[in-house]
C-alpha cells in the first residue's frame, strides 16, 4: 500500500494533512524509497522514459583518497555536464543515510550514478564527489 491518506490513518492513526503532501513532494515525511529505486527513477528520466538495467559497483578506490566539495561545487570545473540531487534520509534510530544521484551528459544522458552512504553527514559533501569521479571516468572512457 502506498503512503497516502488511507495508509496514514491505518498505520499512524492520524489524518492526512496538506503538509504531508508537501513533504512527499520533496522526498520527506512518509516517503520510503530505496537507493536503487531512486537510481531507476533518474535513469528513466535520463533515458527519455526507457528503464535500463542497473549495474552495481561495490567499491571505487582513488589513489589519493581525496573526497570533498559542496552540492554547488560538486561539478564545478568538471568537463561533465551533469544533472543531480543530493539527499539525506533518517531512519527510525535517527541515523543519517546520505545520497547523491546524477546523470550525464545532461543533454544526452548515457549514465546514471547513485552513491548511498549508510552513515554520513552530507550527500553533497561525501557522496557527490564520488558520483563525479564515476561519471568523469565513465564518460572519459568513451
């Protein structure tokens, strides 16, 4: 059952408020989505409605181990024109899980990348630079 007025009444015992709709529209509140579902959503947007089969990469190692930046500066100075979004999800024990998802190139998407960190502070500061490195390496390899 999808989160909505009936679900909230049944599960939480409260009516659905207009603020619940606002929260859902920005990915907060009662919205539950896995990182793979988020990547598939961006993949479909980037692929003009065509859903591609995802590829799971478990680890990317950098020789210098440098990770940094902010949401704005994640692609600042990059040759990659990407479209993306950072996010933070809090679980029931108040532990933050951070995400960054992006596709590139923006005008003719060829790849979607999502990085999810189980324990993080900022999707844009921690996961964003990882996404950038993957996109740049993939697009540079032709």
